[in-house]
C-alpha cells in the first residue's frame, strides 16, 4: 500500500516506523529538514520537505497515486486542510486525520462532511483510555477491547501469592467455574510456552487472556488475593493526557493529585478541573515534594510529561519512595523496552496506543479492529467473516476443521451480541466477528489470508 504521512513529529515518526515494518511504500512530508534526515537514515521511506497543506507539495509527494493519507502534523487546521485537498484535488481513497481539540474529535460527522475525513485518530484520547484501563484493573499490564467493548484482552502477571500458582490449565481454559475466559498465551521468563504443555501456572508467569468484559474484574480477582481498590492517584505532567486523565478519574471519585512545572498551566488546570483534584506547582523529580505529598500512600503514580528521561527518573524515584505501582509514558522504543519490567511496572508507548487505530485502514479487507501487545511484538485483530462455504475458508465450517497458523489462537466469536468461547464443534458463520491472537506479526499475516474471500464472492 502507498501511504502518505503529513508531519514528522512524534506521532508521524511513530506511525512511519510502524507502517514501514508492514512493507508499505511510505512518503513523509514535513517542514523540518532535520527530522526528515533522521527518519531517512533509519528507515526505508521517502521524505519531502514542505508544507503538507499545500497542493504542490502534496503533488511532489505523489498524492496522485496514494492509497492512504495520514495527516498528523502539529496543527489540527493544517491536518484538516491537507485532508480536504487530498480528497478534492487528488482523490486519495482513504484519509485519516489526527486532531487534538476535543471540539473536533467530538464532531466526527462535521469533519467527514466538510473536510472529507474518513476516520480520526487522537493519540491523547487513545493513551488516556488505555491508562484509565490500567488504573481500573491494577493487576493488568495491558488491557484492550474488541466487539464493541464486550471482549477484553488482558495481559496479567501472576503474583507470588496468587491463588492460581500451581493451578493446572486445560488447553486454553482456566477451569474456573462461571468465568467466561480463555488463555491465549503464557510467557515464562520471556519465553512463550505451548498451552498443552504448561502444566501448572507458576509465580511471575504472564498470561494473555480473552475475557467477557462484564466479568473482567471478577476474573482478574482470581489471580490476586483481595486488595483494597485503587483510590489515590498522583500524576506528573498536566499536559493534554494528564488533564484528560485527571478529569476522568475525578468524575469517578478517585483521589487525584497532579504535578505541573509550568505555573500558567497550573492556573489553567485549577480553573478547568473539579475542586477534588489537587494541582501542585513543581517537578515530578523533586524528592522533597513527593515526600511532602505522601507519595508512599499513593496506589498509582503516572509520569505523563513530554520528556522520556523525566518520566523515567520521576517514576524510579516514586517507586523508591513507596508508590505501589508506577506507570511511565515513554515514547522512545529503546527506552521502553529497557524500562519495562524494571522498577517501573508499566512503560506505556503512545505509538502503540495509537497504531491500533490505524490497523483497520492499513490492513483493510475483513479487519474490523486491531491492537498490538507486548510493545508491538504480538497482535490481536477482530475480523468479520465474509462469504460462504464456497468462497471462504472459514464460513460454515467447524473449528476443528480449520487449521489456524502456528502461534495463533482463535480467541472469541462475537455473534449477534453474544460471546462464544469456541469449542472444536463450534461452527463459524458468515457475519461472525472473530477475534484472533497472534504471538508475532508474521503469523498474523498468515491469519489475514484465511479471511480473504474468493473473487467469485466479491
């Protein structure tokens, strides 16, 4: 696929990095020559220096025969203009726009009708929702949703005192009564274990589960002894993400404190946030400030500034001073891989939270939704089954008669508002939404081919 990216900032560069690995033909446009030179050295892509909101620059970038436009430059207005020109002048088939302002993201119909936007990505909104899930399920390392929110795929780390230490699983089932959950993968010491050879679960195993969202909290509780609900949250960084998250948590009666270094931003936060959010002027790396604000009583610490190094250092400090769980927003992939599993409990990548929103447009075909897990190593995709027994490899066939690729697992079937944890005799039907987990992206490419239908059906 030929993809044109407008903007080589943090979001644009991350999108380019992820989509290049999908073997796409990528062109990226930006007004900053240094950013483009950096990307050109690292990745196999084409760079064009200029303003992506100008028709002649888009023409130079090859807009005439582009399949997908991703406009993620610094300004919302510039992105919308790029999208409008892409549709009206160059007739680019698919157009995705990154917007920051909530007034834009909450008026999708207006953007579609007036600017030709097919879909919107909001990294701040995606990251905020992701962080909210991690707070809601404190035992989880990652939580993503499918099937209109009815299915959750969760990565859990089994604690040393978990009641499931020594528990035997039966193939993909937990053997726990009244729980609609399926094991998709078990990692032990960074190695994936064949599910039919796991035997007993051990402390510190990482389990990937597909769960009925309505039972998610109950399921996760089986992995951990009873604990008090998370109530006290401290956030370092009052930018867009910190503000959005603090506002959402305050509405749910969490005890929230937010630290911001910029005094004028602090004043704005005080005016915009509810009275039950305490806004502090200071730096997350200030040890005396953290101690004076009782960091040792905080259930969760989140470092959400724009500086990776500050986020890492403040999180390490918060953990040393007694914060129960620390989460750091880390953009650089190398830093995130280094920190994940250290004293920092969870390193969140804005790119991985955003790229899931693009998978449907990049993969096309039967893909309904997709997310990446383990910092992009694994994928979960929701497919729609199209065709019939004569044109499809899946429709009207039982699970036992379908050979999914090695390292992939059929997780859940979503049919007419019902969740089905598939058994060997379960028959897949046209129109079903099938959620498949793959331990690596190469495997998922093989899975995608299974959902293609013959030309006769088209």
